C-alpha cells in the first residue's frame, strides 16, 4: 500500500489517493479521501478493496498478506494501524499477515512501479480540479500488460490524534514472526 503525496487545491480541498495493488490479479484499488491520511483511512482502503475486488477474486481465502512501507499511516510502530487491522480481521474472518519493508527500499515498492506510476502518467497534463476527476482518472487507468484499476471517493472523516494504548495492543491476537517480529506479524480473528 502506498499514498501518493496529498493533492491540495484551495477550491476543493485535499485529495488523498491511497491504494491497494493486487499483483496476482494485476488489479488495483484506489480510495480518494478529502480528510486525513490516517491508519483508519489506510485500513478502510483495504476493507473497500476486499469487499469490492478481493472477495470475488479470492472467495476461498482464509489469509491475507500485506506488504507495507515502514512509515506513514501504516507504520510498523503505529498502534492505531494494528488496532484498525484487528477490526478488519474480526470483520472478515481473515488472518492478516503484515510484512513491512525497511526504510530506503521504497524505490523497489511494487505498488509504485506497477500501479501508481501508471495512474500519475494517466493524470499527466490534466488539471485535478475535483475529487471526482481524481477518482475518474484513476479508475480509467489501464496498461498494455492488462492492469485495471477501480477507484472510489471516501468521504468519511478520519480524525487525527487517536490514541491506542500499549495495553490495548497487548490484548490483540498479534503474533510476531520468528524473524524480525517487530516488522512482520500476523493478526488472527477473535472468536465471536
């Protein structure tokens, strides 16, 4: 997952594109939000991808693997990221495994090279004058290799400054990997 730099226009405010790239299906999902780039926004983008695209492509799935950059709204140290992911895990019944890539490796990030580079090239020369334009241009991005993108506007509010305590994280069914467990971990669904 990755976030393209916030787009800012005084007439329509911010436009924050955040995406999920499915390398197996050669598809992508982009949520465009006008509020804040928070962990909750990142997880909501995953949630929308799962229900709009993932379920259809992977109906029998019981696990989901996410590779994420180290910083930003999905940072490895973000308690809110893990807390929000646990809610998605509980909702979907999927075990979600997260592998964070180290700092300085974003130049090899596949979402940048296989999805957002094509989206931003498709934007080239077109004024991004509204959220609808950003959504439409993103959703109409395709490549000769067959990449297709779906996109939607996410108008929900994502307040900043939400605190998740260490005690709340300790209660999560979070399982660190044997190797670099602070970077790689799984969240399992809690029984209802």
